[in-house]
C-alpha cells in the first residue's frame, strides 16, 4: 500500500445529504470503515511481526482500564478494599505487583483517584520506568513529563527522596502535570518548562543527572486500542519530522546524564523510524551504549534492519512490545548507559 494515508473527509462519513445524522447502523458501518482504514496503516509492519493477523486483531480490540497503585499514599490491599466497597470489579495484573485491571469507564472519578491512591495508566506505559529503575536519593530527569504518569511512577520508585526534574515544553500540559504530582503526594519533583533539546543544567546546580527518561512525543500507533482515532491523521512524512525531534531530545538526554548513568528512551509506536533509527543515530554520535532491558512481560528484540537501512547490531537489546503477545498496547523501550 502507499505510505501516505489521508483521512477521508469527516462530513462524508457522518452526515447525510440534508445534514441530519446517519442512522446508528450507518454510523456503525462508518466506524467500521474508519477502523479498517486506520488499521491498514499497520500493514507496513507485516515484515516485522511474527503473527501479523493476531497482531492486527489485537490492535482492533479495545483495551480495558488499568490503574497503577501509588505506594506513596496507599497499599494495593487498601485500593482493592475501596473498589470492593464501591462494587467496582477489579483484578491484579499478573506481571506487575502494583497494577489493577478495573471494570469502569471512568477510573478518574473514583475515591481512590481523588485521594491520589491510583493513577490510571496503560500497562505498557509503566515499562520505561521499570527499565530506568531509579533509586531513592538520586537526581533524575524526566525530559517529556506531562501529564505525569511516569513522573509520578519515578517519584514512587525513589520513595519521594532525591531530586526529580519533571520537564515539558508544552505549557498547557504543565497544569495537569503539577496537579497529578500534588494529588499523588509527590514532593521531590521540580516542574520545569523547557525545550528538552537544549535543556540547561545550570538552574539545577548539578553536574549531570544519574538517570534520564525520554518518553518521547511520537506517532502513537501503539495506542490504537485505547484511542481508535490514533491513526486517522497518520502521514509517512510525520515519522521523519518527529524522528528529528526525538533524536535531538535523546541526544541532549545523553549529554546531561553522568558517565555510567542511565538513559531510557521509550515511545508508544511501532515505527522503526522513531525507534531503532533514532537510537542508532545517537549511538553513533554520542558516548553511550545499549544495554539489555529486562522487562517482566513478553517482548521482542529491536530490529536491526528496516527498509534497506541497517542499524547497530546492539539494537536487538531494545524491547518491542506488540499488543497480541500480552494483550496490551504497543511500546518500544531502549536502555542506554552513558560511557563518556
Ligand atoms: C508521550 S508524551 C509524555 C507523556 C508523559 N511522560 C507521561 O507519562 O505522562 C510526550 C510529551 O513530550 C512533550 N514534548 C514535545 N516536544 C518536547 C520538547 N522539545 N521538549 C520537551 N518536551 C516536549 C509533549 O508536550 C508531551 O507532553
């Protein structure tokens, strides 16, 4: 198929000639067409995925709600009791001792949410912080932090001790970042509004960070189960544009992390242009090396070649998460050690 996917005009999908809404049946057929068109974007990954039909079928299935329990405020047992008392069905996620699957359409309107006991967060979204493995007392940078799911997870892993710089360049997203950190009882985080591509160390009075997380802006292909519109505006050219931004952010992340320190790069997309190609280019230009990512669910190695371009062989130490393997969203995660 062509790699440029233009969305059909919306008015042609939703409205009849006289401007009235379609019948529910027509709308459902439109939804199906939209979904099929969106899923067709994923065809380009057929050469990468082991069982492409299972992958595609998983991408078409909606994803349920998962919440991460915030140990700064509550135990898993306390949250389970609150859900039991509220009559909300829930179960533990096997591979992560602080995640619960919850049967609700609005995990953000419950008492556990209001108290800051939980953060609604997709299972795969917890992976980069597991890879980063921050420790209490360290100095940690979250380059692209808003609205704060990983910042609050990092703060919890640090037991709210040490210094966590939570940065984002989008002013409008800083308010939710701040309020999420406050709601979850995080006190060791400083929120900054900088472009991570040229973040200065000067305001922080440190020579370098111990660990840095790059949860990069991306084309979000792996979120299609949660957001069926994620691929509606997909354009091949966007991948190259965002890859340049990702490369610049990751480059700066390596520069501001101490020798021997850790940088984790993550995206919620499948595109090698935004994943292996970005890491490959930073490996070539900066003093760092890829180390293995040991994650507690089924992952596939990063790819070493894509559409005629070969990547550094160590890229197979990166981890790809496909939706059909663990019944999750999609994710990419790479862990770097700074060597100079
Ligand atoms: C995938 S989202 C981050 C999600 C967040 N880490 C979380 O877990 O809640 C990517 C973020 O990168 C931010 N961003 C985009 N370009 C940036 C830049 N040049 N510098 C810093 N942040 C940037 C966006 O505003 C967006 O909030």
